[in-house]
C-alpha cells in the first residue's frame, strides 16, 4: 500500500488522545458512602469487570477510527503495475497492439473478439494523460495506424479503422519489431496486447529478448469460444477424377468449443449442389473423421465445399476445394519407329473412340533435336534413340510449366552423354539393358493403395500383371517413387516431379518384344490413369494459404488473351500475364473461398484459399508459458469482463482505498455508539 499524501500520516499521533483520556479517567476517583461492603464486593466480581472490558473495547475502537480517518486523508492506494506512485504524472510511451487476425473474428455474445478489443482500447483513452505518447498498431498486416497523444481526435478514428482479416498473425514477431523500432528513452514504457494468444514465442522472438527489459506488458485475452465445430482437414483419396468415378473425400472435424454440439449437419456440395450429408454430435475436444463419396456433377473444374452449421467462429465452417474434371487432354506421341505407334494408338482409340476427350498428334523421329509442345498437356515419348541438348532444354521447360510426361525407355545408347543430362532434370540413371534369356521376370505392385492400379476394374489383378523379357536396369534416387517393380527388385514404373510437371518413367517399352503388357487387360486402364494424372490441371488448382501468392501457368499461345480474376466476394481484377515466365502471379489472396481465373471470359482454372492452420481455435497460452522470456513481475494477464476499464486502471495504477477506510471508520463509529450507549434502567431517576 502506498500513499499519495503521506504527510498526513503525522496525524496518527492523534491516537494518543483517547489513550490519555482513558488513563485520566482511571486516575480520577469519587468517594461515595455506602452502607455495606458486601454489596461492593459483589459489584467488583461482576459489573465492574464487565465495565472495564467495555471501556477497553471502546478505547480500541476509537483508536482504530482515528487510524482509519488518518489513512483516508493520506489517500492510500494498493501497489499498481506502474513503478512508483508518481508514475501517473511522468512521461511515458504506451503501445496498444490490436490482433486483427482470423481467429479474432470469433464471437462472444454476438460480438467479435476484435470489436470488443477495439471498444476497450478506445475506453483506455481516459486513463492516459497528455504526457503519454500512444502508439496504435495492428497485426494483419503489421502496421502502426496512430502515433500521438491520447486526446487527439485521430486516436479513435485509427482504432475504428482496424478491420478484421482472414490472415495469420505472427504476433510475437510483431511485438519484437515494434519494440525494436521504438525510442525507449521515456521513463515508463508499456505494451498492451489485445489477442487470443494461442501460440508461444518462436526462436526469432527469443533472439531479441534483451530488448524487452525496459517494457511492462499487459496481455488481454478475450473470453473462451463457447460453440465451435471446425473442419481441420479434408483430402481426396484418389488423384484420378472422372465423371464415372466416385470422388472420395476424407474429412476431419473437431469440437474446439466448450459446449457439446448435438445434431450437427456436415454437408458436401459440388457446384453448390448437395451430394452428401452426415448428422452427428460432438463432445468438447472430440475429433471425428468422415468419408464422403460422390460422383462429379459435370466436367470442368468442380467447386467443392464441405459445410458445417454456423457457430461462434465461422471461418473454419467451410472447407473449399477445386477438382479438375478435364474436358479434353492434348497428347503428343513421339516414337522412333512407326511400328511402335500402332499399339499405343489402339489404346487411345479404346479410351476415347469418339476422340472427344483425347486429342492426339504423332511425331516419328529417331533424332530428337528439338521438342515443340505448343498446347500439349501430355507428351508420350516411346523408345527415344537420340536426344539433343536443346531437346532436353525444351523438355525441361515443358515440365516446369506443368506439362505431363510418360517416358518408355528402350534401345538407345545408354552411354550417350545426353542421358547424363537427363539425370540432371530428375531422370533415373540407366545402367544396362537386361535380357531374361529363355525365361522372364514377373512384376508386382509395391503399394496396394497406389492410385495407378487401386480399384482398377479387372477380374483378377494378380493374373493381369505382365511378364517382362527385357528391361532397362536403372538407378533411382531419393526423389523417385517406385510404384511397380520386377521380382529382382529393379524398378518397372517410377514417378517423379520436375518443377510443377509430373513424369512416369517405364524401364520397358510398350511392345510385345519387351513384355506382354500391351495385351494384358491392365494396359488400357493403366495408360488412361497415367494420362489423367499427368494431363489434369492439378497444379493450377492446388490450394494456397490466405495471403500466399498463387502462380497460374499459361500456354504461350494464350498469353495475349484477356485475363481476369474473380475473387470469392465477387470483385473482378484484370491482370496482365508475365510473358517471359508464361503465367500469372496472383498476390492478392486475402479472401477465404475459391478464386476463378477467366481467359476471354471463359473459366480457365480455379483454386481455393485455406485458413492458416495457426488460426484454428486452440488452447491459449498463459503467464507460465512465457515466464522464461518475460519475468512474471513485468507482465499482467487480464481478460474481458464487466467494468474492464476500472479493473485495468486499478491493475495499472493501483486501487484507491480511501473509500474503504471511510466506510470502515463509519462502521466502527456506529459500533462505538451502540456499545457506549448507557442503559436507561441503570440510570438514576430523579
């Protein structure tokens, strides 16, 4: 306890007045004649003893009354967070940081955490004097919105200008940056943080912890979220998506609120049409997984949404996704011999007899000096005999821009230097041509769940696996995925990526001289899946986190077209492609939902944005989680409550106690009056 007027404590000497009066009253004696000593002794044993105790009690009460009155006039305060009782009159700097990240849009009693934070921040205006420099900052994006004195009219306008965002806040880095930028020559430096604080400081904050020693921190957290069911993850099991194939989506849903949720409906929508629904209940803290299955409603890019009922935090109630169901795939088949094309062409005709989906063109050459792909989605290279350095550059560019490649390795001179160049762009190193002689090599699939052959429509998959009489022995690397191998563990089909393109590499030719794969029932669905996996616009439709840039690859022939971006809110932005890189860089992805890219007013592609995983409602940190970083005596932790301004003021400057002592003095005076009141029956009646 401290006193604003400590000089008044000298009046405590006044407690000697009732003591002196008490002593003098004991010294004063009156002689009274009495007829019998026996009655005097009876009074001494009962009434006189009670009278002495009563006088002692009254003396103590009167002393305490004087003490209370003196303390009241000395203006007592409890010790506050501010250093010293004169700190309220000293120059100071106060930083108020408003967390406007996605999680602060959660609501309590119909008002978002951010709105409540802004209201309380404006209310703090009244407790700062003109000697205080106030800095207002926000987290998304990190920015100072006001720097000045608290009685400036811009103070309130600046706080009101802080709007909710869907972004992730790196709040500890923001705190560190603000402190580093500030002049700390003021006697007092305070930092007030309005945030839900769900994550501990990272290593970058720990690195600069010495800068915190001159600051006092107030961490103000909102109330707990009461009702919140959120989708924390959803994935498609199969990479291959066609009109006649079920799309399987696994979904993880969690109750992050403190209330039980009953009869919660989880819906799956394709292009705003409901194609699946589950109704269930969730206990607090419980996570459940679901499997949705549905057929695509049409070709093109399907806009998928998994939707939960509206609750106190709406940003995790919808999971957006885009699934390309291709209208057509342009294929280029490059062979070294016209005889090799017959089997491949037969497979293509069986996949799309009407030629509405697969558009093919054929190139026959044994010397690949250049490779011209144009609008090609998938290139199939069969038995390349010789390939130049320029052709490898063309192939590398094609893959980096998102093209797909199916490569059948055959009779080429494996010692040719060009194959060493192919390894530099991710190809496995060919070592030797292996012949089985009079026998053959059997094959087996490494992973039963491989999407190359999983759920394939053949009667007996094991019986349809090919027998290989000849193959190229290769040396794969750690970036290669082996889907299929021979019984001697040499790879048969290898998958790898180059840039945003995908490659499937066969160590075997697609002809009967090397294996019986072309006449197996498995051949047709296998080639179809490879074409879909390499030709689908999977790269352009992949999701990005909120505020992350998205790159859209564009064919060279379409660069001069009219391009525009339609945001989830409906706003349209015209964009100019980057001609040298052949694509569009979309940097403004601040909205949650699906962005659509239009080419000459026709939808070209679409991609979803996702909430940052750190913005899902989680358990909050507390004082004990940062004590190793900021000492306990330099932090105060508060939460939103009734009379918040009063609580904050008392925490900061201490609580005024003069009213308490006045009330206590009044109560004691009343007690003293009751105890000291003479009894009428004992008084003489004249």
